[in-house]
């Protein structure tokens, strides 16, 4: 049946999509269709009716669409929503199907070949125990359009079960309006999964010439093979060891470095950089050691081989992206994208005719704590541009101490330099502190929790004591959900600006847009945050702020 024969679908109608070489398979509430031919063109035509595409995984299904230049406005990613609802460590169809049907998580498939356990699969995709057939999981649905339609119907079934479960979760907002917060979080998590595919495909613009100049200044010229690398390592080591005559030490061994420092009278419990830094101004050997560490980290993680492996001929740095890690729900990336040294950020440069627009959420975690806990006093502080100033006044301490106290409370630290201020937090913000303690007690007891947006924290499945983890996860997880909802809103708003998101870094977004649209992009970042906070923190009176800057490089846009 051609697409033109499809019934009229309401805007945002959920349509399960399976893309195979033979064409496109669709399933929706009350119907299904197989569309032979170019699946990318079929999806392009389908998008004209503004459906919400449902698929098992954005990584598997959206990648060819993104590569073809399609802008998919919205989707429902079963894997992303499965992680949200069930706290899954895996987001493959087998795990997602089992969780949606209250079945035990099946063993992950290994390899692509069938085994003896596949013999009872028969022709159908669902086994007698309710689990998905390994044969189908290995690609039986890929063989023809009829099989792909069956796979699409199963996807639609999981979607319906997920949506029903989301409707049972409470909406924590004091003034909810429209769809529930867990439902909105599912939409945002799905959008983040789609954004992860786009980020992985497009990459981060990076000038290899600028990066190479930095590496040359820090490490020396590009080495000639392994022998050249070994020689450069010896030369770096020599800059430190010259301060220690007759020393034969492996600088990569913390124990041997500690013994080395004893020679110059420094008896330290460990050799962490923050413990060494106070001695650098008065001790040339320590200064040399710290410089060596900086160069060594760059050489081993961000050296010449890194540049060759991860930066393409088009000047884009690419790594694998995940929409949610296993703990906090934050977006993560490989290839060093999330730990790029400050020295390399000048190499992240806008392409000709473009500019980078950067924004980060200011003091986001304490503001999130004010919203999710419902603490009215902390919400009043969060109404200010700098919320640590009124917190300091309330605690009777200076601003730096107030900042340390609030962050320490969220991370489960109950002592240290801000100990007195920490104790005063209970008096000044009892609702917020009780919220954190309740999470910590649940972690200690191994009782599952959900974040403000509905993400399951499966504390009962964690082997170790999880009190401090839970205390932080309810704040950091909610902050990640707010960030992804903001990013999804910005992503939509960039379409008419001909711009793109090129980096998501915890609470920071970096856009690339045409030079003449930088003002519009800056306004979009601020307006999108206000629009997101309007529904995400409805009724809380908490104000969220974004610091925005524009520059030719990531370093300039700070």
C-alpha cells in the first residue's frame, strides 16, 4: 500500500517505523503498511503528516535518515524510555521488551550466529515464555517487509505499554498542566537519543592545524612512529628527573613518585595534583612534575594519534554518543569529547561563515534542588541571578563558604571547611535538606527511587552502599533531564536558523550558526530555557539562568 493510501493521521500520531533495505514498514493504532522502495524517501514523505515516529532505537533506525539529511522533529525511542522507566542498563530490544512485559531481563546476545537455544523459536518473534526470539533479535525482521511489519507491530505494542506505565507515575510538580512530567521526560529523553545520533554523525568542528600547533608546543613535532614516541617520552621524563640526580624512577608510578618527593623533603600522603600545586611556586621539581603530568596526559589521551584517529578529513572531531549514562542520566561521549583540555579548546573553531554560540546553565544543580524539593526558602534564593549570595546571607557566612556548603550537601559531604555552614543549612532550608536525607536513607536501605522526571534509580540492584550516590543522583539526574529538555527545545528552534548543536557538555550547549544569526541563536538559548522551565518547574517559582557568549572558537565563547 503506497503512502498516499495511508489514512489521515492526527498530528503527533504515534507510528512505529522499521527501516529495511527493501523499504519501510509502519504500524499505528488501527493499521499497518509496507512501503517498498527507498525507505529514506518514504520517511521524508511520511514526515509531512507530522507523526511521532516510534522505533526501537534512534541509533539503529535514525542513523541512515540523519546521514541522508533528514530533520526528524520528534520520536519515541523505546530504548531511551525503557532506561527511564525501568532503570535498564541495556537498551536493546530484548531488554526493553522484557521490561515492558514484566519479564526477567534475558541474557544479552553474543555474536550474530544462531545457537541451540534458537531451535525453539519457530516462525514467530515471541516465544512461549513471552521473551523475544533470538532468531528475530539477530535480524529475522530484516529479511522482508512482512517480517519488518511484524517487528513494527511489536514496537508499537511496547510503546503503548510504556505510555500506559508513564501515566501511572505521579506528577511531582505543584502546579502541573498538560501532559504529566514523566510523559514529557520520555519525549525529551527520546529527543536526546535522536540528538546523540546527530552529534555522532556531524561531529565537532576542530581545526587540525590549530590543534597540531598546540601539540607541537607541548609535546614536540609529530613523532615518526613508535620509536619517535618513545624518544619524546624519554625527553619529557628527563625534564623532571634532572631535578633528581642519579634517580631511576617511573614517573607513571604514584608510589615511586611519592618516594622521589621524599628526597626533597616533601612527605605527602599521595601525589594528587591538587596536593602538589601549593608547593609548585617554591619547588622547581614539583613545578616540573606538574608540567610533565599536563604534557603526559595530553600525549597519552589527546596526542598526535588521537588527532589522527578521531578528526576526519572534513575537520570534525567524532566520537560515540550516549543519551544517558547508567548513573546520572547525563549525555556522554567518547573520543575525549567531554574532557577536552582547556589548551585544545581554541582548536574548536567555527567553520567559514559560521560562529559558535555557547551557553551554560548557571548554578543549575542548586536551582534544581530548590525545584525538586519544593523548599520555598531555597526557591526564593533561586530567584536571584546569583543564588549563592542570598544563601550566604541566610547562613551568615561568605559566598564561597555558602557555595561549598550547598554543593557538599548535594554530594553527601557532611564535614570539612564548610562544616558550620552545612549544619546551618538544616535550619535555613529544612525542606531541601530533608529531601536529600530521604534519598540517602533510601540508598542505604536499597529502596528504589525515581527522579523528579520519573527516571528509576534501581538502588535495590546495586551491590554497594548507595546512600551518597542516591543523595546526589536525585539532583544530578533531575538536572540532566532539565538539560536534555532544554537541548531538545533548542534543537527544534535551530531549524529556521540553519544552525546545529555541536556539543552537549553536562550543563553546557555549544551551537554553530551562520554569523548573521548569532543574535537570534543567543536569544533562542535564553528563550528555550524559559519555555522549558515554565513546564518543567511549574509552580516552583525557581528561576533558571543561562550565560551566553559568542566567539569564533570555543575558547573565545566563554
